[in-house]
């Protein structure tokens, strides 16, 4: 059997003309791609290899239409802290979902690999999610919202490591006051204040001289600003007490003069800084110049005054004598 080049009818090999359309079957078959004249019995072009008849063309498989699942995910609530995570191939994924489901506020949007999971907590119960946070540790696709606003993960959960150390401390109630680092003790009630009470700290130079007699006034607004920066990532820690921090700031003496109050001493510098108090003394016939840049604690006795001003008892391990 052969094929008519004009109507593609199947014809017996002995026929010279197509019984369907009357075409001369002895004529060369012109390739529709390159116009090359092929032998009458050809099925594919001898020049370019293109099929000469429709039935020899390979049919392209139609691409399968994938069903796209459209997931409507509502915006996080504007009250509380929302933890959100999607499906992942991480080994801890199943454990994370299991932990998330233990909360009454658990929500799931979508299914299988397209699913989104959420848990919303109050600030006071945030640490209850410690097991969930442990499973989410190191994940790239995890999100946290504070009152509906997306924020950096560490700006909310940076406190967890420090809080776990507090719980495992020999005396947890003293840990936040520097119990394990007495040389850097503080009464802010948080080690992350990074403003210990010793004379070498820069924050004791935040203030101004009221006169040349040595009356010093702390810049409490600047101190409050520095503390706010240092403690920002720790603001959700269950042990953090912002009222205490503010109370310590307010309890700092309004005006200090180490000449009159032996619990404090002058902090000297070797260079003539712009805000330094300059004193010239004569000792054994030699003139000496002193540059005073601030006022710092002279031991721990100053804590008695602060303790009285904030109306609270300092931890027992902080000796004020």
C-alpha cells in the first residue's frame, strides 16, 4: 500500500493514479518544509527528514494541567504574638506540628505541602512555646508577628537562651542580678542591660558638671535610652521587669559630689576631654592637673541609698558593706 501525496488516501501499489482525487502517483513528492522533490514512494523527505504526510508526524503530548491550590491565609491577629511556619523537609517538621497542635490557638491553612501553620500567644505565656521554638530552631522559613506586624525572629526570641540559663542556675532568683558574675553585678534586674555598676563603665560619664566644685548631675534620659536599646530584644523575657529598671534610674541621686558623699568617687581621665572638669593642684611644690570626666561608685556602699530610694530589698548576695 502507498499513500496519495494529495489526499493521503491509502492506495494499492499497482495504481498509477489515486482513485479518490485522481492525482498522478508517479510525480515526485515535494517536501512542504524544504521543497525537495522526493521519490513517489517516500514517506520522509530525503533532504531534511521532515514527514511528508500528516499521519507520520509525531503528535506532541499535551502537558498535564496541574491544579493550583489557592490558599487564602488571613492576616495575623493584632493582639498577641503569632508564630507561623510552612511545610518543610526538615526532620523536626512533624514534631513542630505536633507541638503547635497542643495550643488552643493552633490554626492550619491549606493541606499537605502547601499548608501554613500558626500559633498565637500572649506575652505572658510566650515561654510556654519553648518546645515549639526548639523544633523551629535554625529554620529559614519561620515568621513571627507582634500585634499583627512582622518583625525579626531574634527581636522576640533572643531571650530564650539567657532565660534557660537562669532556670538552670544554682540560685535562679539571683541570676538576673549578676549572681554568677559578681564583678559585673547590677541592680537593673537583667544581665543584658550591659551597664554594670562599677567605676569603669562608660555610662557613669553620662551627665554634666553643675559647677567647678564637683557637683555632678546624671543625664537620666541618656541612661534610659541606652538601657532601652540594650534590653529591647529581651523585652518578652518572663523575668524582665521594666518597672524595676525605671525605678533604679529614678533612684540615682539627682546631684552627687564625692567630696561630700564618700559612697561615690571621681572618675579621672588622662586627656582633656571636652566635658571634663579640670582641677589644678599643688602637691609638694609640684603643680598637677587633673581631668575629671564623671562620677562612679566607690565600692558597694552606694547601693544603700538606691535601695532606700526604690523601696525594695536588694538580693542578699549583693553585700553593701
